[in-house]
C-alpha cells in the first residue's frame, strides 16, 4: 500500500521533540497509510540535552516512524550568539539546505510537519509544492496572543513593543480577562525578539495548511472560539485550528520502573497517597545559589514529603542547565541529612510517571505547557512559579482564568535584572495551599482531568480534530 509521507522537522529541545514524536505516534496509530520521517538535529551547546534526545530516539520503535540525523556544524564559535533561542534559529538556517536536499530526494512527499520555531522550513515545502502542517506545543491562548499581535502590527500599524510600554493591561481575544503586560513573554514585547524574529515567524503560521495545538477545546474554549473572529485576527487567511491534545509522553507511565528510575519509583510506592509535593522547573529551569537556599528553607519549614528536581545554572550566558555533581555545595548545610527520611533531591525524573503516581499530591511548577497538561491529566494541583518564555502567561491563565492553580511567584522573571528572591515564606505558603486536601483548586483540576481524558477518547473533541487533520493530509496527496 502506498504511503502518505510526511517530513517532520521540529526544534531540538526535549519539550518540543518529545511531544512532536508522541503526536506522530498517534497519527501513525490512527492511519497505517501514513509514514513520518523525523529529521533530528542536535545542539552542540547542549550535550546533556543531546544525550537525552539520543536516548529518547533509541527507545522509540514505531512502525512507520523513521529517523534521519542531520550533521552537526563542527564550529559555531563565529556565530557569536549568546541567546539559546536565537542559536536554535541560526542552526535551522544552517540545516535548511540539507533538509531541502533530503526532501527533494523523497519520492511522493505529502508534506512537512513543523513546530512554532521551525517555520523557515515552510520555504522548502513551498519550493517542492507540498503543504505544511504546524504543531503548536504551547497553548491556544498563547497562539492567539501571537496572531493577534501580528494582526495589530501588519493591519493596524501598531508597534507592539511601544504599545506594551503604554498599557498596564491588554484585552486579548484568546483570554477572558484583561492580561497584565507584566506576564507577556519577552519574545512578543522586546524589539530584538519580536520585531526582528518572531513577527516573521508568526506571519509564517498563516502559511500552514493547518495548525495542530496541544490543547483540548474544553480547557481553552475562549481561545479556540476566538480563531473564527476576523475582527481579532485580521483579513489574512488563518489556517484551520485543530485542538488535538493533551499530547503526553505516556510511555513514561508504562516504563516507570525502568532501571534508571526504579529506586525513585519504589520510594514513591512507600509514601502515603497525596503526601508528596513535587518541585520541578523543566529541563531549562534553574536557580542561583541564594534562590535555591530559599526554596530549601521553605521545604524544610513546612515538613511535607517532597521530591525536588534541581538543575545547575548554565556555565555561561545562553547555555543550558545541567545536573549537579555535588548537591551539598548548593543546599543549606545539613539539609540532605535532616530531610533524608521525607524527601529526595534529584537531577532528572520521568515527569509524567511521577505526576501519575498516587503519592504525589501537589506540583510546584514553572508552568511550561507540557508540564501544565501533564498536571491536569493527572489531577495534580499546581503552585505556579514561572521563570521565562510564555510561562507567566500560562500561570496567569491557570490561576486567574481557570482557577486550577495557586500562585507562588507569578512576578518572578529570570530574564529581569535585579529580580527579587521568592522567599521561603512564599514557598511554604504555596505548598500548604496545594497540599490542602479540601482546597477548591484540587476540586477544580479534577473536573478538567476528566474532560482531558474524554477529549482524547474515541468520539471526543481532540480525537475528532486529529481525525480531521489526518483526512486533510491524505486528501491532498
């Protein structure tokens, strides 16, 4: 049987690649006429992340899913880029001729599968006369913000970077409540990022034949409904939006007793139900010494059982966090000994497997969108502590609009100069709130847990959305 072949090219960051591969698996499981080749590029400035990506690919064996590793540039010292996001974009331009060559040699290519960052590959798809399908690993509300800002720039001649300086709150079509300017991501407010980079990326979103979003309609109904209103998103064509989430790395749950993490999971097995607070700030989240110590003081004062994923800050600006070789050098003296009977501090965990464990009762999170969906799916209430990117926007949505989280450090922003510490008292207060068994937030998130599962089941909103985009891909070939 002839296959409908897709070329997948997404950002070489775990949060993007993991979810894209999970979506690819779902698509292949739903239609055996599909074939997907994932083009894998590695970041020379992130050896830890590269090792995790290689491990992920080695463990992925799915019929119809193939991998092609792109060569890594030998020397990037002359690129002179210290921001990791801009480095990724430069790397994509470097890989573009290689992608063009591979795609041009692929017989009967049906289209490209990209994410919000890899939009430069739309040029290659257009040259070859095939459609592009975009996967948004962030939420629909964030996607709406970007598209609305692009409309204001291109059709109403408004300078977004100047607009946000004049206002304290903005009315945005994908949000119910006015959004504080303070929670907007810097990629949409700083000229060096928005005007020079991401405005073009957002224009390119409209060139896609369809946009798959890792969300479900019942979670972001306002944002999903807003996409049908031209008054907010302008005259330029907006592709069909397909809410196909939650896309989760479910293999983590199935393989939670793997050799690397079996001791950790056995420790959780020994803890009472809903007794452990889980603190994790993502693969890119890290804190300096003084903030780490404040977190430790807050954890110790409250006395709850805990599992804390602690990452070491990058060695240089624009680098990537890594695991500590000696935790005792960064934690308060004697902390590990005093808390040995109630907690663990580690460098990495299979997050979904941890969140799905019955012992985990609360999640102190940076509010990355993947983490947010995993927490909702598992019914674990969140204490929000966003660090960077669109995480503050996500935290605002969770606390102020959906009511499924409490706030620890909504005002904390790692990218801000002279950022004040989040004190131990704030950490303690946030943990107490989410670990309260009668907390209203706990009740509300359980409602969305059920909705997330129904959405993904046969006949559910996300199930049907994925069916529709698969039909579109096959009908165009």
